[in-house]
């Protein structure tokens, strides 16, 4: 994801978290309309969105591909930083970074098969 996409998701998750918090407070403050099942479900939704919001800032592994073949990995929190870090670390006389993509288990397995 790009920085812009991450910022948009963070904004949307924050709005949802605030709405859920307000709903939980409203339901628990209302003696006549108190619905424990609804509060429980809203609490679960709140925990899910909070986890998603926190996961946006987690460092992820990216696969770096080089012009002419070859690969390596780098860690970053978003696509733009991954490309910047990869170029800073790997661009040189014999290697030029052509692309970066989020690493997946199947992608890593396929890349590692080239060593067998």
C-alpha cells in the first residue's frame, strides 16, 4: 500500500472506532434500551478495527527484484519506503532495483526454489 492509501485507511478506521465508542457509551448509558448482546458485538467490532489500525504501521517484508534477474528482501511499512530503501541499499554498479512487491509465503517459496 502507498502512504496515501495507508493514511486514508487510518482515517476511515479512526472514524469507525470513534463511532463504535460513541455507540457503546450511548447503549450502556441508556437504561431502557440497554442491549448487552449489542454492546458485546460492538466491542468485538471495536477490537477488530483497532487491530487493523495498529497493523497499518507494522513493518512488512518486501521482495526486491533486480534488472537482469535476482532478488532480495527489504523491510518497510509502505510501498514507497520499500522502493526507496531498496534503491539506497541495493542500487550499485552490478545491481539495479527494478521493482518491489509485498512478500508472500508462496512468492518466497518460489524464489527460494531457485537455490535447490
